[in-house]
C-alpha cells in the first residue's frame, strides 16, 4: 500500500508541476504580443462641425500626408464630433478630408456634406483643428 500511495503523490506532484509550468508559459507568451506605443509621436486632434456650426457625429474622416493620394488613416467622429490620430513626429503637413450625410429637416432629403483642412506638425506635439463640413 505504501508503494501505491507514493506513486499517487508523485503523479499528483508531477501533474501540479506541469500545470504550473504551462500557466507560466501562457503568461509569458501574452506579454510578447503586446507592443509598446511609440514614445515620440504627433497627435492630430480634430472636431467635425456641420453647416449649423454644431459638432457632427458620424463624419467619416480620412487623413494622409500632403502630396500622397491614398489615405493612411480612416476615422469616424464621436458624439462630440471629435476624432484623434497618432502620426509620426513632424515636420510634416497633413490633409484631412471629411464627409457625412445629413437629412434636411425642411425637405426631408439627404444632403452630402464635405470638407477639408490642412494641418502642419513641427515635431512630437498635439495639433488641435476644426473640420467644417458644408
């Protein structure tokens, strides 16, 4: 009987050690996947406004460096009309374009609104700007 008891204790100890090692490996593996945010970056922080000069929710915003055709970032403004995007530190110029659809209260027809703004960054700074859609 003593032999069977020792065998059970050793098996339980081996199983516990195996579970402990598997848990440590899983915890270490999760840390490798996380990326640190860049330490130096510029921040473009904008507010989209409609034709009535009120903040506009749901405006589609595209940001790309001036002189390049394709947008690098696509965003949607929140309930306060705000949007933000981290960009590489400047000096750099960015073209911000926005578009939205709005229902006219009088005619009940959809209107397409468009607007654009140019933003300049000198370094790793925050640049606040307004995007007016008409």
